[in-house]
C-alpha cells in the first residue's frame, strides 16, 4: 500500500510558473541568438548564393552571345599582331618569321616610326 | 499528434530554436523545481536555482551526450546549482517574482490564503528533513517518480530510497498532524 502525502500545495502556482518560464526565456535569449548565428556555416552561405550567381551568369552569357551574333567584330585590313602589341610594323614580320632582326632592320624600323 | 521527443527538442535547441527550448523548459520545470526545493527547502531559492540551471543547461547543451535523457541530465545540473546556491551567501535579488503576482492562482482569496498557509507549514516541515529525504519524498509523492527511478538518479539502492521515503513521511505526519491529506490510492511500484 502506498500512502502518499499530498504535497501539491508546494507546486508552483500558474502565475509563478509563467513568470519563471518568462524569466528563463528572457535570460536564454542571448545564448539562443548565439546558437542561431553559429548555425550559419560558410558552406551554407555559399550554397545560398549559388542559384542567384548561376542565374546572373546565364543572363550575362545570353546578352553577350546576342551582341556578338548581331554585331560581328569589324576587322581593319592589314590589322596584325604588331598593331595589337603597339610595336613597329616590321616587328610583326620578325615575330611571325621567327627570326632575329638585323641592325639594318632595326634602323629602318626606327626611321619609319619617326615618320 | 505525438509530442516531440526530448532528443528532437534538444537538437533544435542546439540550433538556437527558441520554441524548442521553451518546450523543454515547460516540460521539465516542475520536476526541476521539486529537485531544487528538496535541496534548498526555500521556494524562492529553488526558483533561482532552477532559472540558473536551465541557462547553464542551454549553454552546455552540446555536452548532453544522451539527449533522450535530457531530464536526468538537467536535474543533475539543478542539484549542483542548488548546492552552490546553498553554499553561497544569500544575496537575493527578489526582482519581479516577488511582486503582487504571487498567489494569483485564479482561485478565491480564501482558498489562496488556505493554500498559502498549508504551503508554509509544508515548507517548514520539509525543512526538518534531510536533503535526501526531501528529494525522495518530493520526487515520489509530488512528481510521481518510482523508487527505482529515484534510486538510479540518486545513485543509491532502491531499499535506501524506500527507507528515506518512510522516514520522511513519518516526520511530515508528525509535524503536520491532520493538516496533510493522505492519499491511500493503493499504487505500488
């Protein structure tokens, strides 16, 4: 036989119970916030940006392809490597021919450059 | 709908989910309070200890190796916290818990007064028990724990629990006379 003693008068009444819960939750706020911020890992941040980044890249690609398709690059006649590198014209021939310029070549090229 | 398990709530609280932690608080508050009251024999100190213990538990939630046994783990923190409170000088900050809300149970003033008187006498009587006797009688008669559960939690033999319960009840009856209402409900464990 179990002769329990009624100790329910010792229980927290509803008002004190709610106050205690409120006090605990108020004090727990900072730690809960800290835990929430820890939850945001770098990989998670990156993964959140994958889709927008891919979408932006796709838009840029579409625009570029459209522009290139409509306006093909204009090439000037005689436009060569020397023009691209901003070196005297004869240097183009030396580079393409894979030969070293002679002193004469250099003097001629300099003379043309002055003109 | 089945209630969420402690393990699930602990997992969510670890991620900082407020609602999950509040559910844990509400689920374990009464037992935590009973444990603290057993250690301190003072309701206000017990409330402080419970409050501190829940915050400590939240801060150390990652140390809870078995989240399904969160209750037992929490009660150990409550016990340790209560012992610290008991040791230190009582620099109480009564704060808002001391205010007029006390006793606002929704019952009539006469009933509140009666309950308050009974509560005071019970607290005084409990104060004459040893800490272990208080723990055993509160866990068993107030929170409904079984002998073997209390034995496991306190790390003492089941027979010792029964002995503590017997002497605790006898002391309370001697102190309180016919004030306490005995319940002979035939429950055994």
